[in-house]
């Protein structure tokens, strides 16, 4: 099998050997850039932005990932829209593609994991795996410690509560939480009045912030 066929299997959903030397050698090169990113100083914002452009498949305007950032392929298969923010400990197990829409927010220690392993023990013993892409919609917010399983899609503007384990698709415009994660309610007019429990949104103050 030639190298291009081997790499195609990362994104086809087929079983393959992730420790194949041709695959692994490229992966190590990606991880070298990730190491460099994680060694940057807090004052080196421009350097971080430049490295993200090199590391990621796509990095939209205004994206920022707090170090330490963890990624199995150094972000090579991570596609970020504009103004995406990820807090400390963001982990993208990006053996295949991870797509994130504009304005998405990730709390500390969120994990997006695309690889999976066969249930058959003989195949796992050989180290084989297969990968399924993850899609996070525009404006989603994933709270601290959320884990997203392979192949999951989360719809636009949805909120996933802290500590949730998302094993199935979540529709757009909902609040979902739990292990396994499930929809609790739709986001509605109440969310235009209150930002937390009985704390009301001051829209005049929001206008001042917008005009700052």
C-alpha cells in the first residue's frame, strides 16, 4: 500500500494501523510544532497566532487556544472558524477532522476525541483503530471537562454543561448535559432576560460594552 492510501484511511472510517512508520513520522513532525506552541511565553501572542496558522488545518481570525494545548496530530486536522476560544487543557485527539464553527467557546479540559477501537480484542491487541469526524457548530459553548466522542455533531448555538460526556448528536439551540449527555431544554426567550438563574441581562450595559 502506498503512502497516500495509508493516509486516506485516517479519514475514511476504515480500520488502520496508526503506528505505521510512514504515518508516525509525519505525526511526530506535527507534534514538534505543538511542543513549540506550548513553550511560548504569555507575552508572545503574535508568535502563538503564527504557530496556530501553521499547526491547524484552518485557523480563523481571532482564534486563541490557551497553552497547554494537546492534540494527537498537533492540530493538523483541526478546523477552527473565527473568534474561537479554548481554555487551558484543550485536547483534540485529531486523528481525523474536527470542525468547529465561528464563536465557539471551550472551557478548561474539554476533550474532542475522533479515534475509536474495534470491540474485538484480537484487533485491539494489534493496535488497530478507526476514526470518525467531530463537528461543533457555530456559537457553541462546551463547559469545563466536556468529552465529545467520535463521530458526534453538536448543532449551532447549543450549550453543553460542564462534565458532560457527549456520545450522540445534539441538535441546534439547546441546553444539554449529563453522562450520557441529553437535551434538557431549548434555548428560548427566558435566555434573553436572564443570563444566570434570576440575574437579569442589562441590555443598556450590553450596548455600552458593544460600543467600548
